[in-house]
C-alpha cells in the first residue's frame, strides 16, 4: 500500500538526457543519458535494484536506488519488461566488476511494457534444461538469450566478412530466384509446389543460374536460401539453409581449390578482426583458431585407403572400398582425427551430381571437392562443370532428366563455352564449426527441418 503511493517524476533541472544505444555506452561515460531496452537480469536488494538492460546492441548494468526502488513499478519489476532508464553512466569501483567498468546510476525510469512473472516468466518457458521441442516452439523467446544472440551476431559478422572477401576478389553479388523449374542436386530432395497450375520447386542451389551470369557479369556469388526436402534427421541437415555460392570462369580445378581456401581464410580473418565478435567466438568456442594453410588435400581414393587403415567401416559395417559413399559418421571420425580442414577431391562420377566435369586423367572420377571441418564434416561442396555440349546432353540422359527445362543452362555450352567451376558453402554448417554448436539448427534464426516449419 505504502509502495503504491511513491510516485517519481523526472527532475527537469538536470541536463537533458541523450538517447543512446547500449553499444555506445563507453562514448557517453559521465554524461546523462536515457537507455531503452529489456530487463535481461534483475537482482533486488534492500533499497537497491540491479538491472542488466539489453537492447540487442549490448548490455548495461543499471542501478536504481532510494525512492526509485520504492515505486509500484520497481517493486513488481520482472525480466523482459521494457523500460527507459535515465541517469549518468559512472565508473564502478573495481571490486564491483560491472561489464565495461561502468554502470548507469538512475535518477528516473519509466516502464514501457510489462512482462509476466510467476509461471509465465520467460525463464520458466525457456529454461536451459527445457526439452528441445519446447525450446524450438519458443525460438522467438530463446533468441533473446546470451548464447543464441551471440551465435546470431557471429552469423551477421560472417556474412559481412564473406561480402568483403568477395569484393576483394572481384566477384559480383547476384540474387537468383528461389522459385524454379529445374533440379540441381537430385529429385529426391525437391520441394514441389503449384505455380499457377505449373509444377515448380523451391531452389536446391543457385549454381545453374550463377553459371549463366559468367558471360554477362564475370565471376559471381550469391547468398541465397536453398531448400532440401531431406528425410534424414541429422545434426547437420536443415530443410532451408543459407547457401553461399560462387562461380568462376576460365579457371582450373587447382585454381578453384586455391580460391576456396582464400575465401574461407579471408572471411575468418575479417570475422576475427572485429574485437566484439572475436570475444563472442572465444566465449562460444574457446579452442577456435583461424585454420592453418594450406588445407590438407586428399583424393577420395586416398580417403578410402585412410579409412581402411584406420579401421573405420562403411555403413554396412565392412571395410570401405572404392565407389562407397563416405557416410556422415565416417566423415566425422576422419575430420576429428585429422583435426584440420580437409579438401576431399575427385569423387567417383556415380556419387556426384550430373553436371560435374570428369577428371581428364581418370574418367572414373570428377573434378569435385568437399571441404571438411573438424566437428562438423562437410561444409562446402564444389566442382568444375562439364563444359562440352554433347557430354552434358549425355549426362542428362545418364541420370534420366529431360533436357527441355534446362535449355537455358545448356545454352551456356552452345553460345561460347568456357572451363568454369564453383561451390556452395552451407552457412549454418560453417557457423557450427566456428561457434562449436552441436547442431546446425542452433545457427539458424528460425530453423526448418522435417516436421518443423514454425515459428
Ligand atoms: O554439396 P551440395 O549439395 O552442393 C550444391 O548444392 C552445389 N550445387 C553447390 C555449388 O557448387 N554451387 O551443397 C553445398 C553445401 C554443403 O556442403 C552443405 O554445407 C550445405 O550446402 N548443405 C546443407 N546445409 C544444411 N542442410 C542441408 N540439408 C544441406 N544440404 C547441403
């Protein structure tokens, strides 16, 4: 009753408060500011309320004292309530250990929107030990947490770094369509939909479109969602993922590998050059270091021998033999033992997509590459492309797809062909490696997989 009667008003004789984002607190030390955000953490003591405020750009410890702690709003304050706090950002004596060595001493505050306490309090819904389905049902709340928001910030930084790297290397960004009428990586994972009465698909890869850009724009890249109706439930398969793809003209297979190594290393270097992001990666994955160059280059045939020598069996539990698919478990074991990035090259023709160029020195295999990273396995798939028209026509026939809808892709071989190649990087897999996440789902804003298309 007593508390309800304590009402606070802003003291207008104080200097006008400047509205700031929490990323800018250091610059405004000593000044009177107003910060607005969500109550991330809350600790109430007698006559003192400690609030860790969050606005997405950073965190700030704020201190309410005196009459401010006695108002109804202060006494009923809950986490996730939105609030505007006015006051001066002041250095803290060492023993208090506030982040950045300062905290806001509030002289006034206003609640903007309350959040429920009790059973509905956010930490009950998204407790760290909540079952995964509950967490993914409440992904919109889970992303407010420290870990997930850190991963999402690293994700943004990695995307920015890719764009910088591609700019350095002279590749132009394009935005191919998501709605298509051709497959790239096999019919079994196509999402089909009705496009004004015609059969259409969600794109599996923008590769074929990138190839058409070479004569027009030179080397190109895109950052585009790809869709796969994967039936397998694994730690590294999503139904929708962010695909970073590039295509380069007049290159050799070796050029392709060198370029890929350069893009990955440059992107990691740019990412780590931001101290804030470097700090977040260090918290998520204390053992992470930029990869050593050159990456190990191993042919598929050598990998098969390596798996036999190291007693890692194939999916039937037998020793691997030439022609076997290297399944996820075996691949993971190999990358964990080698513990360095590996370019696995020259896969057999029958294991790979129809468009891949054969190795002129051994026609059983393709000029293809998978890049494998410790802890995750394959994060990149790429190859040189068939450049000969007749050979491509033969490849359509070999896999049983009609060349008709591919006329525009085929035309690249008709109107001035070129040796060319490219690759696709799975952003969530790259992030699972950098941030040491158990599954790629943790690296997507709103992950989709078998049985989940919400929220
Ligand atoms: O190896 P993939 O299927 O290759 C292609 O799509 C080529 N057309 C790319 C190109 O050459 N332009 O896929 C490339 C990468 C994989 O290495 C993996 O990182 C990721 O895409 N990827 C997936 N990530 C999450 N969930 C899935 N279901 C994925 N399928 C592939």
